[in-house]
């Protein structure tokens, strides 16, 4: 695997506070200022949502790779994420993201091992490693 990768995106303004992002070979995505800000638009992806989602997506994809390499048998993975946007030293920033992964294991599986794999996934997530934002990991392991 190469050690350097590049990711290209473009944005075009549509109207008001709405734009559309695109990337080669991918579906376009409508984006806007969130409704909490002046002239923001509800119901459209915002930079804030995408920022939180990027940490959430990266945890999942890293978990899937590490779980596969570790031969972890699991039934499902899901994760809810919540970002905290606040003023810090007079500037808005995403100060914290709570990641709440839920891993469902078959009966008799090793819950501690699954938890360690989730923790290792967060520690190796390139997106959260690139953020100034504090990441809080709240792991739930259940059996079915």
C-alpha cells in the first residue's frame, strides 16, 4: 500500500446557503449551512454533520479491517456519534465527538477481545488521529 494518497473534492454554490459537493466517480451530495446559524437550512448535510460522520465512518471501516484481520466473529456493528460544537477562545470548534459503537457478538464470544479491537480501531483511525477534537469512545458489546 502506498504511503501517500490524495482525495479530491469540489463544491459549487447553488443558491442561498446551499451548495453541492462532488468527487470524481462519486454521487454528488447537497450541503448547506446548518439551521443553528444565520440563514442555515434544515434537512441538508452540513460541514458539522460531515465532520462528525467522518470520525464515525473511519471508526467503522478501521474496525471492519482489524476485525477481519483478527478473525473476530461478530453479527453486527453500529455506531451513533454526537459532536459538540462550542466557542473556545472566541472561536467555534468541534470540541468533542462521542462515538458509541455497538458490537453484537454470537453467544460465547470473547467480549473483552471485541472491546480491545474497537479500542485499537479508534487508536488507528486516521481521521480522528488528524483531528484536534477530543474523541470519547463508549463501547457497548452485546450477545445474540
